């Protein structure tokens, strides 16, 4: 499902216009982005938790040349699915 299909389906379910729903989705993403940039976690009850984690620096070896390089630390966004959704997916979508 792409963004346009998602917004259309959400608008249909909420009985809003597509334009209002698109604004709502963009505002949600902007708010989440601001929260991530502050280093905070976003937890959506019954869905999962988005968390910014720091990946430590490490040494990498170029397989072609054998040269060792230092990879600097970086921030990554991780997602942990809620246990209820995990169980649903394990059962093939059946509860």
C-alpha cells in the first residue's frame, strides 16, 4: 500500500476529505520526527514503540582490499512491535 492508497483508505474510514487526512498524516509524521530528533521514544499503544538508538563505532574490513576502516557512531530508528500484534502475525493474521 503506497501513501496515496493509505490516505484514501484512512479518509474513507474516518469520513474526512482526502486533503484533510493528508494534512493529518503529514502533521503526525512531523511531530514524530521532532520527537525523534530530541532523542525521545514514541509509543503507540497496541501497535508498537519507535525508539532512537545509538549504534556504536566499529571497525569494518573492506572485503576487496582488506583495508580496515573505523565506522563512526550513528543514530538509527528502531521499531518494536507490540506483543498483541506479534501474536497476530505469528498466527497468520488470525487471532
